[in-house]
């Protein structure tokens, strides 16, 4: 697996702290936690695209609706 560095700018301080705490509580590095969140998003995106209206509504409420290219 290839790795890279991720810099996040202008993130809300409370959100950054919550992410760090959530990772630590699970015994994960910040990178592992963000990778898991990305995988979770992909799984939920697939469920929403397959017709799960509840998941679709939650993703849309978060501004994560399907993107077409």
C-alpha cells in the first residue's frame, strides 16, 4: 500500500479534537481512523445508491449526496 501525507486546513477545532479522540478511543492512528471513515462512506454511498432511503437522507443532510462526473 502506498501512503501519502494529508494536510487539512481550516477544520473546526472542535471537529479536529473529536476526530482525534475518536481515533484514540479505538486504538487507531488518525490515518487509520480517516481511512475507516472513508470506507464507511463508500459503504453507505453504495447502500444509498441501491435504494436505502434512510441512508440517502442522512448523506444528503450532510451534503454528501451522490456526485456525478
